[in-house]
């Protein structure tokens, strides 16, 4: 099968036919669906509640983490919510420097402030302090999850003009889908209304003029036409409740358990599952799972909060529909409890766990937050004698090997990215990114993107620990052992500090380490947001 390509607002635009223009049959279907739609016209409040965003982006340079890349700009869409808030997509304000917003029919652009960014659900919340912006502004009204074949109207500011654009279509599917920006799987609504570059963040209205979703991505390949996706209001409300309750975005929950379907009768018998019961077998409980110590390999998970789990890992959704178990987990807020019922050796057991976010060994984004900005991430780094150490993350892989890094990066890095497991929440994969040439490191210049195993005989668990060990070193030499071929790098300690200063000066680098590693004291606390990755598909349902 050809690979599917998902696009969001920052992708290059690609022209597509408007819905309803292809066949007479399609036009007839839309006419039938619009029977209850009042003259096919949205109320003025819905149109006025849709605004245009202008963002200037400054992306960090993960290959040279002491620098930033050239700034870029984009335009997108947002919608006004009660409480003087504006909702849009996270990718619309990703790596923002300045965000401006303009009302429909107005020529004035107002500077907006970012309140919160939810990368994994691709949502962001903004506000405007200037009171003039809110004069005459009417917030949109949120509605329920739409049913199949319901008519939807997508409103936004896509490419092709400056004024508001409206496209219409029907709901064709409601299911768990991959959110490209956050590499996570959450509930999404598939529609056949055109969603193009610039539409991102715009509302999708029902025939009752209520917002039933936020446009965020579309599927474009040679075998698909007019397949767009909107974020349903249940995901939006989870995001809003999270920010309201915690004062910031915390994220979506993850059981951190690898499961196997029990569709084979012999497997169910071997697991001691009665004929009238169903469930999924636990393949592995990750060390950071809330169920660690309670569930174990071979257990059969039969219920989540009293809801029965089928042998294929699905649970009841709506009338005539089923959906993956992860949907139930995603409804929970961080810190909520859940009751898991399971079978072990034919006996029933019940476990109550407190849910938290997932933790990947190679995260979707850096954990270091940019000072003075809301939810912006920047890379960590440390330099010793020209050796540049960084924690491995997906932005670093993309910076080094491009968006198709899965085909170009070394096997050793991809193995940690795909299969690495956190034994503790502070674990990282530390990489020797490059060697900045100097006489102190002669013979090591060829070392690029090698995993760091040990420093002075101690196993490296994260970048902070590496820095602490290196700073406390009183031996004559600093020794670093690398994977995959167990190469060793040895530097003379007496010359290390002076050589480092000379290297910094030669490369115009302000500091030898990132802000989170400057000075003494405890390690900075990891943020509770650890976005899910598309890699969770490999075994967590």
C-alpha cells in the first residue's frame, strides 16, 4: 500500500476540488443532508467568532543547540471562546516569537499571548490583552460529537485569498487517529470538506451552528480525495479543563502497558480466560507504568473502569460502533484513578491505579522549556573539550537526518528511538553529537552521533548526571565510553577547562552548557507532559 501523507497548516498547500463539485450524486446527497439547515447559511456570530492568526516562528537548531534557525512566518485560523480566549492548533504557533490576530472584516492586527500549548492534541490557547479587540466579539458555542453523515461547515482562512472561506461536507468516520504534530493517537472526526493550508485551527460547525470540531490536518496521497480531520469537542474540552484546573497543560494519560489481542481460542485457554469473558493479554508492564508491581506479564486485562474489553482490544463506543481501549484511557485527566480488572491463573483480581502521562526514552520533544515563554522547548547541551553532548529526541533526529530519519539515521539511534524503555522517568539517551576540533581532541574528530554508555566508569542515565560526574572528576583524565563499538574518548583533565574556553571563543559559543545545566543544585523537574509518539502503535494497543 502507498504511504499515507498527512499535512497540517505549515505544509505546502496543494489545490483540491471543492466538495460537491465532482458528481451529481454528491450534490443530491448534500441537498438531502441540508434539509434542516436554515438556508445553508451560518449565523453571523459563527463567522465573526472566526479570526485569522499571523505567527512568526523561530525554530531551535538541535544540531547546533546554542543557535536558532532563520525565522519563518505563517498564517492560520482560530476561533473565539468564552472568557476572552482564542483556540487554535498547536502547530500554528509552534516555536512562536510573535503571534498576531485579526478579526474578520477588520484591518487591525492585535498582538496575542499564548496561554498554553498542547502538542499531543495539537491545540493551543491564546488571549489578547487589548480590550479593543474584544469589542463586539461573540464567542462560538461548542456542540456535541457529530454522528455519521451529519453535515459540517468548515470556516477558516486558507490559501487562495484573504477573506473568510467556507467549505461543506459530511462526517464520514469517527475513530482514533494519528495526530501528526504530536505523534499521538486520539479521537478524531473524518470529514470530506476541503481542509487546506491556512484552515488549521478553524471551527467546523454543525447544522445547528455549534462548533463540533477544530480543523487540523488532511490526508493527501494518490488514492484519497477530500479526506480532512477535525479535533472533536471531547478532546478540546479535555484540553481546556486541563489548563483551567492545573494552570497549564499537563497532557493525556497512558497506561504504559504493552497488550496483545486474545482472538485466538488456544491463547485464551492458556491464559485461563473463561469462555464467556474477553480481554487482552499483558505482554509487558513498563517500569514507569502506574500498574507496575500490580499487573504482570501473562495477566489478561478484562475491564477498564467497569467497561468490558473485547478480545480485539476494543470497547463499546456509540450505537453500532466500537473503538480502541486507548479512547477510554484518553478521557481521564492526569492524576485521575482507574480500576483495572484482570485474570491471573484463572483468578480474578482488581487494581486501582493513578494515571499519568506516558514517558518515552526518546521523547517527541525536548524537556527543556524556553525561559520567559509558554510551553516552548529548546535543546539541552554540554561541551567538554570540544565534545558536544545532547539528549536524543525526535527534533534532533530530524535536524540531523531530515523528516525521513527513520530511513537514514544509524541503527543504534533508531533502536533506542523505536524500542528503548525507560527504567526511571529521568532516563535519557545521551549522544556525543560532534567533536569541535582542537588539539586536545585530536583523533576523535570522526565521532558523530555515538551513544554515550559510561563516563569515568559510571553508567550514563541522563545528561545532567553526565555533567555532575564530569564536574566532580578529580582523576587525571576524563574517559567517555561510546556505543555501538565501545570506542573510548580520553581527555586530560588539567587542560580541559582552558581548551573548552578556546573552543567556545573559536566558534562564538556563549556558554559551554544550556541553562538547565548551569550551576549546582537538584536536577530541574521533568514536566508532566511527555507526549505520546506514533511509536506507541508498536505494542500499546
